[in-house]
């Protein structure tokens, strides 16, 4: 038995050269995987992968006959939580909040198929790593059997978009070519790893039934931004699987849509992706890493300085607990911890870079080393206990600044809108006390939920200034000054074009446990100014208020149980363990409004366990005047 296993393990690297120089894993990669699988932490990963594969095999393995829909439709419309997936109930979808199944909605049924395809992708990927690590033929057979099933169904799927119509961005398996390309990016890797156990007839069947028609579909999809980056990743993977350099060259070098063109257009000099959120940074970055790994077999090195910056920049902008503010259409709960697998690869590809080692060490303070990609990085990672000592920093091109004092972090966002995923929130802030946010940017809920456009994408749901109960215009602010200090720092930014005729600026000064926030707006005309702080805990005031119904615009109707207080002197309150005092100049009369509104979107990350309530608590300071100036002093 031992000899047979040894022969199997020795045989895998030989397959690489037998495929005419087209492969996804080098001999060195496979050697690393096999060695890592013998370590204690590697054995744990292998056992977890085996358990996951066996758990999947307890349910039907037959590929769905129905085309898939849109993942954002797989959410309860009332509670905004994702349905609980059940292999045996493709037409009944359980909401953990409603405690019942939703039926009779085709969009939910189509979205179920989307989730089923995603589970199958994970199954293929897990089998791939198990075959590479153990040489056990059965895992290659699992890949072969499922790929043959997909090849028998793929040609029967009709091209369609998320509305079940023929559109320019539709897929076949999925309602979006975006999902189609992401699936292909990993399915092709699994196919190539298992290809050695397939007969010529089986290879031909998979090529004709899936690989070729999928490549033809994606070659027709000429988009931009994260969509095209994933299209290119899928095409590169398909090109390697089909041993077709023409496909690879198109994906890399097309002057309008190719890999290089997209990176040149959308990656800022400071390393951030141009759509302006951590979620929409890591999403294309994942595709870029897959592309860079795939073309190594063609002697093409894409691991350059720009890709290094894409990996390093977000790490430099994280909170002390390694989570991120959920800027723009970012899903709440995005973190370095969730992306640790990318840094396992980055550490290898960038010659054991010490910064990436520090990122790995920080991540493994919070989570176990369970990612399959860790098998490719066969090193021991020394444990550390200290929080990251990264300094205050600003990202000039992306347009946000991070002030740090020990574990405390304050972020201001002032830069470009962020394209189709941008929010109207110039000069908005987030405040993190080292454990959790106390002033939050909530990001977004699922795109199919009404509150997505009616609340989460409104200026009112962000900690900035709203003028005349309207949303800010799409605009770009400007950094006026930034100073980093050992125990904090200060930043001054302006947004002169967010509202016509209103010039706004905001100054933040963080020193040890104190934050001073000065917000100014100047105009020649009178306006209704609402300075908003989106609090994660209900503030406690010393004096009572009166109930009020807010109907200034539709977005205000999302704020319930509102209470108003009228003031002409500084007002203070407690927010959890933090305290704040709000000052207006010259005893100017102002209104203080507090209410309850939809908070951090449910289901958006395990970080939600840190928060006691599914609501946020907008604190609004309101005046009607030509000019506005407020000073808020925090201690936290």
C-alpha cells in the first residue's frame, strides 16, 4: 500500500510535462503541497477537506438541468438574510428569521441553482487539493465524473441574464457571465489536475461540451472593471485547459479589455482598485492572482510591483481587529482574515516577503490555518500576540485617510465616487474603538432587497452632512492636509462639489483616546443642514425629548421611533463606553434627532456577533442657515 501511494505521489509531477507545458501547479507547488500535508496543521487541512467532500457526497451529485439565476435574489425580502440552502428543496427556501419556507417564486428557485453550482465548484476545488496532496485516484475520479456531467448539460443551457432574457452580460450556467467566468477559473484547474486519469474520449467530451463553448461565450463578453477581470481570469484558465495560446493572449493583451488594460485603467497608483471598497478590491484581486498563477506555465510573470501594492495597500488600511470599513457597495465584515489565503500565495510569490509574513501572523491571531492554499506555502508561521503597529496613513488616489492611536482607528472617505458601486458619502467617517465600530459605514445589503437603493445607498445612511434632505452628487473631494503622529494624527479634507453652492470641509484630530471632529459648510443661500453620525449603539442623553415623524424625503422614513431635542448649548451623550460632546458656535439653536434604522445588513460576516442590535441609531444635528459649523469631541 505504501509503495502504491509513493508511486502515485511521484507520478503527479510527471503529468505536468506530459501536458505540453500547460498546467496550473508547478512541480515545486506539488512538492510543497505534499510536504505541508505531512505537518500537523497540514493534516488538519486535509482531514477538513475530506470531511467536506464526504459531506457533499451525501447529497445528489447530478448537475442541475435548470439554468441558474442571481445570487442576490437568494435573500428573504422581509429580513434581508440569505436563505438556508437545502439540497433536497430546490423550490422551497428557508428563512432563519421568518422560520418558514418561501415558495412559488421563480427567482428564488433560479438563485438556488446558482448556489448549487457554487457548492459544486467548492467540491471540485477540494477534490483537486486532495488529489494533489494524497495522490488518491478517487478524488480525480470525482472531478472527472462531475466535469463529464457538466459537459453533458452545458450545451443544453440557454444564454440568459438575471431576468431570464438574452442580454449582453448573460451566462449559461448562471445569469451572469461574471459568475460563469469565476466558476471556470477554478473548475479548469481541477480538470487539469484530474486530466491524467481520463481517457481521450472523456477529455474530448469535456472539451466539446464545456471548455470550448464556455470560452466562446466569454470571448463575446467585452466589459470593464471587476467583470472583465473575471472574464479574463476565466479565459486564461480555459486557454490553459485547452492548450490554446490565442485565448490566453486575448485575455492578457486585448488593448481594450485585456488583463493589462484593466489593471492600467482601474488600479490606482496607491494600490487600491478604483471601485472604492475593500470588497470590490479583493474581488478582482482574487481573479488577478488566479490569472497570474495560471500563466506561469507560459513563462509569463505577472507578479510585479503593481500587484504587490494591490496586496499591501488594504492591509495597511485595516482596523486593529483586521476588519475594514464597508465603503461603497462593500459587504459588511470584509477582513484580512477572510482573505488570508491570498496572502499565503503572496508570501510565496514575493520571495518570503516580511510584510506578508506579518499579515499572516496577524490573521492567525484570530483564526486557524485552514485554507487549502496554505498547503502551497509549506512553512511554519510563528505566533504573535501583539496588535499590528501599522501607522496612520492616507491613500492619495483612492481618497481616504486612516488615523490610528494604539488600537483606535478613525477613517475619513473623500475620494472618487467609485463608479457604479459608489455611494454619495463624501467626508463620511467611521470610528473603531479597537474591538468594534462605534460610528459605522454599513456598506450594502443584497442588491435584490429594496433597502439597497432606498436606504443603504443614501447620503442619510452615512456619517457625513446631508443638505436639504437630498443625496450628494457624484463628485471627488480633496485632501488639504494630513499629519501622522505616534499617537494619532490629523487630517483635513474638502468636498466642494457634493452640493451645488455649498463648500464643505471636515477636520479630524486624533490624539490618544480623544477625537475632535470639526465639520464646516459655507453657502450664500440658506439650507437645511443635517449632520449625521451612524451609531452602532443607542446614545444615552441626560434629558428627555419629544417624538417626531421624519418625512423630509423617502430615506428619512427608514428612521423609526425618532425623538427630537432643541438645544442652544453643548449637548453630551454616552455611546456604549464612549462619550461625546457636541458644540455649535455662538449659542446657535439646533435640533438633536435620534432614531432607529436598518443597521449592519444581516448575514454580512461573522463580525455581526460583536453587535447587540440589528439596527443603527442615526444621530442628527439639524440647523437651517446659510452656514454650518459643528465641533464634536469624542473620548473612546
